[in-house]
C-alpha cells in the first residue's frame, strides 16, 4: 500500500524500551520515530543526592508508555518495524493499521513542547492566521466547515459553532474525539 505524504502508526512496544527501539529504527534503518515525553522533577535517593550535591533531578518519562509513533511511507518500513525486537504490533482495526496524519503528530509535538516549558498550556488561544472574518461573514459561515491554515491544528477542519467580533467557538475532531474551543479573532480559509 502506498500512502500520500507522511503517515504514522502507533507501534505497541515493550514498556521502558521506547527510546532504545526508536534509536534502533532511526540509526539502523533511517525510519523516523517519535516518542512524546514529559519532564518531571523527582526526589533523588539519599545516596544519589549526596553524590550529585542536590536533592532533586529532572527526568523524562514517556507520555504514552508502551507506544511509539513510527513514520510509515510503505509496506517495507511497516514490515521492518514489525520484525524489530520488543515490538508487539501496531494499533489496527479489522481493515488494517490505523494511520495518523503528519499534522496530528505535529500537534502532539507542539503540545509536548508547551507542556515541558514553563509556560502554561493554553488550549483556547491557537495561532490561526489568515484574513479576519467580518461579523457578517462569521454569521453566514456558522455551522460550516472551515480549514485551519496555521498553528498546531493546521490542515484540520473545524466547524464554526458560534461567533462574535472578538471570539469564535469552533468544534474540532481529533483522533475521533470532539473538541470545542474558543479562538481569538480566528482566521481560517
């Protein structure tokens, strides 16, 4: 099967082996992998704290333990993935593997960066830029599908639920889940 553009599969892997498997696939076979992580401060055991001269350290943990996203352009890269040690399979339906679009993985990457930075995550102020919609055109477009052309949800379709001069309420479907959010002076195509 040949896919247009970059698509990703979620590989089911042995817990704790996500980083090693990603390194094996990317270094040995030039297969792009993505393992979303979160950083947390943890208290060090007394013997480690005495050696390092501090009581806490920042550790990275998998956001989705036991899963690894792997770019899959064709059947060859998918079969190579399935032959890798400690890979148990991929998330699939009866029709075959479930693929995530590249724009959905980019959303995960941006949310991971936001989560791991000192800035709070703000799910209502997405950077969506284009021509501003007038109040009249917003009312006319209510209930219509609009394509987001920039920001973390670039390329996805949103349904305009309600609007005012300064805010718009839109609905998105991401990985089968419906999300409703407000956007400041949304610009969509």
